[in-house]
C-alpha cells in the first residue's frame, strides 16, 4: 500500500506554506491531494481524535468510516466527550499504518515504513434517525465489506442511545515513508545486519459465538475477508 501511494502522480496540489496541516519535517514524504489522504484513511479503522475541553486536552481512539470528505464517528449518548465534540470544537484526527521495521546499522537510523494522515476540522451531531442508521451501516461496511446486509440494522432504541458525529475534513495532509535503510555511508562496512522487516495485518481462523445456532455457515463477507487476506478458515 505504501508504495502505491508514493508512486501515484496526483494532480498538482499547492504546498500549504504556513498552514496548520503543512508537513515541516521530511517534506518530500508529504502528500496533500485528497486521493492519497482518502486511500490511507480507507485502509484503516481506528482514528485518534484530539481536542480540548475546559483547558484539558484529550486524545480518544475511535472507530471511523469515511463518507466522501468526512469521517463518521460514533459513541454513547452518555459520553460527555462525545457531546463536546458534537458542539463543533476544533478537532484533529490522525490515522497511522506501520508497514515495516527499518533496521539500520546504527541506532540513530532505525525507523519504520508508514502511512499516516493528519486531518483538521469540526464535528457535528447527526440528528436524523435515518442518517444515523445509515452511518452505523457504514461503520459495519468499513469493518468488513458486505457485512451490513448480513446483520440487523440498528433499531430506534439503539439509535436513541448512540451519538453519531460527522467530522468534516477542512485541511489534511498525508505522510508516507517507504523503501529501505538510509544508513550513514561511514557505517556501511559495519558487521551488523540491516534491512526491512515487512509488517502486515492478518486475521486468524473465525471463532463462532458459543450461542450460535448449530449449522450456521460462515457468511460471504467473512469468507471474502479471509480469502483477500490469505487467512485460515
């Protein structure tokens, strides 16, 4: 995934000099086109959502689903922090994937290959029940394509107990590191192994619920997930 993002030739995007989403360290790794940002977001499911309330900063890990140029978030109506987010306070959302360990000859040059997005904007509460139900369906589809049709939609009670937030992405930047070791030339003759250890997510064999009705087969969504990831059934 990291190489595919780096090899893209997106339309020229003006460098956001001085903007809040400008990448200032290792600028060659920065991407500002929406296609690169969306690709990285679509590959993940957990975002770290940062904001301040009453002078106290918070960073909350949350499931998300992308809907166009927005992220959909959800949580309990009993959550004070969810309510605060829904008031439209400034929010910063980050998503990161680690694709490999970069092992160098020196401690200083060790690194990781990664893809990351930092996005800025504000969130608003989704009030309409039909829109909330659609958002929860998007969450399920983001976890595993095809699963929403294989499971029951949220009912009125569940919708009433859930806050759904729509985070509009106002500014965003992506940053990607791929490739090999970048050792100091003076270290190349050292007798230490150097290289990259790729890292990828994998799913294990499905574990059926202990109360599952006997004879219930694995659904198409799970079979497809396992096939795409080369995982055991």
